């Protein structure tokens, strides 16, 4: 008998293969508010009985399910399309059971058509309705009893009883009495609905401390406000600051990451904490808390959000080191373990010990950092090296934060192995950094973007493409090549709907590398910079044009709608983006040979575009200041790109 306990023999429906879905009750599927999502499930039963299949969803924590009948799509597949209009964390599942009333009615109608007497069948139908009435309440219970008795009343006119059996009201009333005790239910899955900014964001990172009038004057939040007009003109909707907290003095790094700083060296913002405070405090040279709030308000006037960099690590001067020594590792000589990545040493940074016996209080304190800055007005966080912190912590912390503040977004700065990257995404990180920077040929880029957009990872990992960062200056950008800078920007801006740059280094093409490394020489991480924001030859107008194309074309405001097209030139990367109803179709062709003019034929997937081989269409180059337009026909068309003029075409397709 013990082997029978895991069965409920009255549940005859088989339900499986619910898609899309991640691990039940553990990781959320991610979608964007307003975007329709189709769910599919396999459901069937034995014999000839009909079944009811309901898609059920509710907000996480709610008691009642919102049930919607799924539609049969053939081959025992059932379909439902959900279009969420509120952000937040939801649960969903599918319930299915034998529909005894529909099965009876189906058989009853066939017997009527065959000329069989209806009396016995009406009695059976009446019993089914009366059984349903037992599960109803209030007025619906009374009405169901009335229908059941009417079907069983042999003194009534048979035609009236048959009409009652076919009543739409009766069908609706019975459907309201779904018997969950006899239903087969899939595991409960999680669905995270993000706001529109999570689907489409253009980030601009800059150091407020370098916004002062000269390299001897520390910039402030007030100085940083002066850059907002130009950042807005270029078309960015998120500005992101490196950490703005007090910087430690112990083992402070000097310029270019030297171990011998002078008294005037400002240190690395990532060495967080001093006698003046830690993660909930502001570096006094930048201004006050009110100054920071004023900056947030000023950015909001431009419809720009402010992202904070959260780095859960400490300088040796951080108050936590004295107040909570159990949160750190201590060596036998009594010194605190600093960060190392042999042979590199980071004496100015202490990693947190997530195996501390006091881990509960540690977790609560770290989460409270987010809670504090959210109360200040920050809704977007870039997390420094989250893969070097506990994965379990992120899985708990992010969903806790988003349960109270569903609008909050998290960007994972994790250049690490794919499985670790994916786990962070499943834990709830909105976006993640990628290997975009290191995909430098058309074939590499095509393979990588296909992996990101066409595999199951798209259900949880949303890429954010960055051509450069304060830490990374790829060899493509280590030369004075306007074409390379613009070409990489076009790729990031049109392949991914979420992208960003570290400025103003990017638009000024500040390309001096540290000898032998993919790093910036004289890095801004360790010193104040004096930027000539209007340096002749800058890329600001070109970036503004590309971002304007992004901002006005829905096809470029989603990532997972990319389709690659073939070419006969290995230097070309060719791809199409279109919105769901094909009203906005964009064709991008990039010449990834930044030095030489290239030409060749591109082969368009006409079926995908809704075009026939003999249909004519125009392609208008939105990237061209004159918006040159060409008439094409068929799948095979000629392209020639001089990268020194413009390294790409961004075509708007229009059917003739």
C-alpha cells in the first residue's frame, strides 16, 4: 500500500512540458511589462473524456489564482497568451482535470443526433450538475441546483430540459466549480515582470570627481550636473557613477595603481570605507546626501535615471572591520586577509567572509545597503563582481528587494564563466555584462549573439553590451580608429537593446593602453582627469544619431528579435530586427574591417520579412545624415561600405 501514497488515482489527466519555465519555485522566468508571452503545455487523458486546462497565475504571496482556460492547439498541446500590465513577481502553473459536464454534453449531443431517447442522459446530466452545486456557494449554488433539478424533472417538457442542458449560463456556472481535488497540477513556477527600462536602456558611466574645473580640484555632484544636458542630447537614459562612498587611506593606491601614493592621490572608489563612514555614506569631496538627491532630481528632469555602483568589499578603514570583525577572514599573524588574485595583490581591499558564523546579520546588513539607497531615490544598481560573493546571498537578497520594490534593477558586472553568469541571472539580476568586447569577427559575433538570443538562456539572462569600461580597453580600441569606435558602438547599440559606454573616454577616443594589457593607461580609477568634453574630432554627434535611431525604432528596443542574414564577404555582419507585427523592420550591415572598404552581396531571408522574391522594397540608411534610399528586389543585393566614411548601414525597410 505504501507505494500508492504518491498517487491520487482519481486524477486521470497527464500534464507535462510546460514552457517556458525555469526550475520550479526557485528561479523566475523574466519578461517585460506589456510584452505578450505564449505558454504551452501538453495535457491529455485516457478514453474519450474531454478535459479542461486552465492557466493559473497570481502575484507572489496572493492566495487566489487567476484562472484562464487554455486553448487546444492540436496534438494534445494547449496554449495561453499572457500579457502582463503590472511589474512584480508572479507565480504560475497549469491545472487540468476531466470535464465531466462537457464530456457528458458531448456524448449527449451525439446520442440526440443518432435519435436516441434523451431521458436517461438527462438524469445523468442532472446528477453531474447537482454534484457541481455542492462545490458552489451563494446564489451560484442555488442556480446550479435549479438547473440540476430541471434536468432531472421527468414531468417537464423534454424540449425544455434539453434547452436547459445547452444553456450558456449553465455551462458558465459549472465551469466555476472546478474540482481541484481531481486536478493534475504542474509545479508552481515564478515569473518576474520587469519595467520597460529593463528591456531598453542606454547607459553612460562617468566619474563625478573628474567633473571639476581642473585636475587639482575634486569634482562634485553639482559639477556632474553640468554634464547632464550633453548626456541627454546624446540619447542616454541611465547615468552610472562608480562608488560614491568614503575611500580608505590604508594601503591607498596611487596613480596607475601604484603602491606608492602621494598625499594628494585620491585613491580608488572601489576601496570603500573610512573613518567617515562606509556603504551608506558619501565621500565628502563629492558633496552631501542632499547634493546627491539634487543630482537625482536634476537627472530626472531629463528623464534619466541614476545607477549606483555597489561593491560589497571594504578598505581596511571601513567601520565594519572594527564593528564586525567576524565578517572578515583573519590570518595567523593577526592581520586581515586582503583581496588577492595571484600574483596580483589588492592590499586596499578586504573581501567579505560569507562563511561567517554571523552570516544572518551579515546578509541583513548588506541588504540594508540597497534599502537605504532606494529610500534616497536610487532604483538602478550596478553590482561589482557579484560572482565573488555568495550565490545564495544574491538569490535571497534580490528577490527580497524586488518583492518590496519591483521597479529596482540590478546589473551584474561579472566577467566570469558562463554557468556562474547564468546562475546570477537566474537569481534575479536584470542584466549581465557579456563577452561582447572579445567577439571581434563577424563569425564570432554571430555565433555569440545567436547563443544569447536563441537558446533557453534568453528566459533569464539579458545581456548588456559595453564596448569599453574603466577596466577594459580592447585592442580594437587601442588605435586611433574612428571606424572601430563607431563600428563597435553600432554593434552594441543595434544587437542589444541594453548597452552602455564608459565616457567621456569613449566619445573622445581616449585610447592609450597600459603597455601589454587590455587596460587604460593612467586609469581614471586612480586619479582625477581633466577631460576636454568638446575635443575636436569627438564622436558625440554620431553617438547621438545612433541613439536617436534606437530611441525611435521599436525593433531596436528588444534584444531577442535578431535574425542574421548571410553575405559573401567574411568582413560583413548582417542582421535584421523587427517588431512583432513587422511595422518596423531594420537591416544592419557592419563592415568589421575597420581599415578597408569592403563590398559584397547580402542574402536576405525574405520569408522572415514577409516579402516575396519579386517584391520590390526600399532601404533607407538612417545612419547616413542624408538618409540615402535605395530600391532593392529579391534576396540578393549589393553593398559597399567604406569604414572611414561610416562603418555600417542601418537601413529602414519599406515595402513598395
